[in-house]
C-alpha cells in the first residue's frame, strides 16, 4: 500500500511537472503571452516549488508524512481548478505558484515516504529511481493525451489531471504511514550544521543545476519547437514520446546499473551526456531528428534527480535529518528554475525564435554539473 501510494503521488507530480510546457503554447496564443511573460510564469511556479519544498520538512516532522501528501495533493487540485478559470497573465501566474507549492511539498513528502519503503529487491538509491519511474510516466501522459486525445483542449486536460490528483489523494488517505516524530528537526542549530556539510552543499548545487535543465526542457521545449516550424501536436508528441519516454526508460535502465556502479559515477556520466545531447538537440528543426535527440537527452537526465536525492536521504538518515536535508536540497533545486526561467524568457524577449539561443543555458549548466559531481566525495 505504501509503495502504491507513493507511486500515485510521484505520478501526479510527473503530470503537473509537464503541465506548464504542455499548455503554454495554447495559453500564449489565447492571451497573447510573450516569452518574457512565459518566463515570469515559470518563475512563479518555481517560487512555489521552493516554498512548498522548504516548509514541507517541518510539516512532516510535526504532522506526519500522510498530512504532507494529502495537503500537497489538495493544493495541486485547487491550482488546477484555478488554471481552468484563469483569463490572463496574472491569474495564470498565481495558479502556477499554487501548483508549484503543492508540487514542491509533494516531492519532499513522496521522497520522505520512499525512505520508509522496504522492498527486498530494491535498496538505497535504487528505491528512489524505481519509484521515480512513475514521474517519467506522468510526464509522458500529460503532453501525449493533450496532443492525441484532447487535441490541445486545455480545460479537458486540466480536468483529467484533477481526477488523477483526487485518486492519489483518496488512496494516500487510506494508506497507513509512519506517525509524526512530534519534533521539528528543521531547527536553527541543525540547519547550520546541515548547510556547512560539503555533501549537502554539493548535492544541493547539483540539484540547482539539474532542475534548471530538466524543467527548462519541460517548460520551453514545445514552444521552442513550434517557433522552429514544428506543428503543435508534433511538438507535444516529441515532449512526451521523446523527453518523457527517455526519462522513463532511463530510470528503468539505471536501477540494475546502481547495483554495480557507484551513484557518483552514474551522476557524472549523466551530466556529461546531458551537455552533449541538450546542445545537439537545439541545432535541428527537423521533427524526426529532434525526437531522437530529445529522447537521448531524457535518458541522460533520467538518473540525476532521484539518485542525488537518494544520496541526501542516505547521508542524513542516521542523524534523523533526512526529511529536513531532503527539503533543503529540493528547495535549492527549485531555485535553479527560479533563476533559469526569467533568464531564458529575458533572452528570448518578444521573439519565440530566440528561444534557441536562450536554451543554450541547458548544456552550459550540464557542464558545470559535471564539475560539481567530480568534487563530490564518495558516499
């Protein structure tokens, strides 16, 4: 039950992670939104992710992981309702902030729950990669059904996502979870010791860089491809059956690999491949070639987020600070989106065709990520 509840939560987050990039082209046309405004909307989502991720840790300590899961899923449902009724830039930005808050809290809660999952055939970071397969599945479903089933009908897509979030909420409500510790581990003296830990600092910076890349693809790829002349439905299919499928299959492939290769080497190899694939995918306007390259980029990125957060949990669980450390690290990750979204939108300005130049931020961040992983001590 605990494994299924966590999977449903991660699947829901995968759906909303792909939501902005899926609906952005249609919303931009309907309300005449510029890339600069798109960047600000993405920034509001990222601020929400930081807010939710940061405060979820103390909530889990005081109220328990079940409360964290239920509250985050409820916020996601409310945000999706708000998006259905939004009529312009400001209400869309606010709804994305609420969606981000729910998403940030859901990630922290779901990964904290994953620490309690005991399955004989999954150990350590492999648990996080196995559960996180369903993040890739959720990310695959959103743009795919938007393009193929709902024909870019945004209200129908949002209603579908609301239904999924409700199912996840009901199942989590019925699932027994560990009781709260009753003591907030996120305290000033402990935060001081955490933020001076080289392991947490490096892993947090790695997540900062990685999220800038992954969510950058989720939010901007479809709009970039459309600006290069790729039809809307084809662009969303590339996002789904290219990037999301790559994430999904990459996480399937890495689970057995982590049994024989250290997490650090997995992260380093992924960062190098990210730099190569994201750079090359920006150089083509051919839909078929773009699909191949985006798929490879998804495979390259697949193990980074769950493996890095898995290392955080492993490193700090003996001290009882795994939930707090996970909250700190994931918050730093969302900061990457706060920074990258306005930069990408600002470089593109009023011209969507300039997204090709703006998205060169992705391979640049990947190279820096590789350097950070080299500096990480072996765990």
